[in-house]
C-alpha cells in the first residue's frame, strides 16, 4: 500500500497525465486528478472531446458536439461518472489505482 504523501509525490512527477481516459466511438472523456489540500480529498475534473479526420487525412480534436454526439456523450458521461466513483473509492482505501496500460 502507498500512503497519501507518497501518492501525491508520484502524481507531482507525472504532471499533466490524466488519471484515466474513457472512450466511446470518436468521443473521449479525460479525467484529471486535482490533489486536495489541507487534508481534503483529491478532486476530479473531466474534459470531453471528439476526434475527427480532416479532408487531407489529419486527425484533430474539438470540444464541439453534434446532436448525435450529444446522445453518445450521455452514455460516455455515465461511464466517466462510474470511473470517478471507483477512483474516489481507491483514494479512500489508500491503494494506488492501476495504470490504464495494465
């Protein structure tokens, strides 16, 4: 088990690395961990984006969504919300979350 200070030190070394990324089709929800201060628990924020390919074959991302994307986004929001609940439970237990690569 890793204590909270060790976990925060490890997170500092991995600056700007998402806590988790959930995908659904061309949509992506990126979960960011924000370390708590003064004994408060870590907070999580989410950014959503959509990947698309330009006419010349280059991949881009946008934060604008079509009506159909909004339906898909609703599904993605549910998955991201569940993952944040899991991350908070892991935080409360003092364990280290598994890497996305594992």
